[in-house]
């Protein structure tokens, strides 16, 4: 077996072990996130085009709900309050809330297990947003009125829920969301990678004997 074959086998077996250990993985690009999650069709999607025409502490959508748990305890949207149009990344509507100089706590709660989650998040002012869920905790720096994609996949946990956002800044810091993806990403099969590696090993052994 030559060096190239040994290297390929090592890489395959290493990939097999990483498929269950190198998690969570964070994304700042929507395309890369969707590719890693199995494509857009593998995930649920909400663009907030049918949000309730009201201020409310909770908005409920197909598959999840969004709630502000501190601050003014009210969500709003660009249908009824166009003040924060900068949050819109597709369609005509997005949702947002005002932290009201409180320690922010707004979370996404899902009706089924979710280990892949991504969305565009925007803040009215420059801000650092802490994001956490079961199995992960991270933060992203946002420029004012600049929608930024955040995504996370972790196939080692059953579900992230709830996912909480806490933004620095204020008082009266608007935080908004649009294009939300959620669902269960497929777990890579280490056994398949191992079989491929074994096949290369066997080919190398036979060639060596010949």
C-alpha cells in the first residue's frame, strides 16, 4: 500500500470519528449552512410573512414559537410597525422586539427536536449578541442595521431548544429576525466512511501481493 492510499484511509477514518465529535459547528453563510444541513428542503422555514397584526409577548408559527421573556415583553413586526425595516431580508415582513434597557431574553421554542438552526439577526445599534441553546453558547458582533446570518448544527444533541438571544446595548435596542431555518440535520454515517477506508486498504493489500 502506497503513501497516498494510507493517507486516504487515515483521512476517511478521521472523518468518521469527527462526524460524531466535532460539534457544534457555527456558520455565517446561509449557503454553507443549508448544504451542511442536507439542503433547504430538509429544514423547516419561516419568513414571517403571516405574523399576527398585533403586539404580543409570544408569536406562534408552524413548528416553533418566539417569545420575549424580559424587557417590555412584547414582540412586533414590520407589518404593524415599519420602524425597523432594516431587519427584512426577504419578503415584506420580519419580527423584532425592544430590549427596553433590560437583560434580554428572547427565545425560540420548537415543537419537535431541532439540531440545525439558522436565521438572519439584526440590531438597531452596533451590538454583541450572545446566543445559546442546549449544547452550545457563542456570540456574534453586529453592525447597526446590518442583517447577519447565524447558523449552528450539532448532531450530537437531541435538540437545542430553547435558543436564547441576549444583545448588548440600549436602552431601547431593537433586535430583529428574518429567514429562520430549523430542523434535524442528518447524522453522517461513520460506518460508511469506515467501509470505504477498508475497501481502499483491501485494494492496496491485493496490489502489494501481486
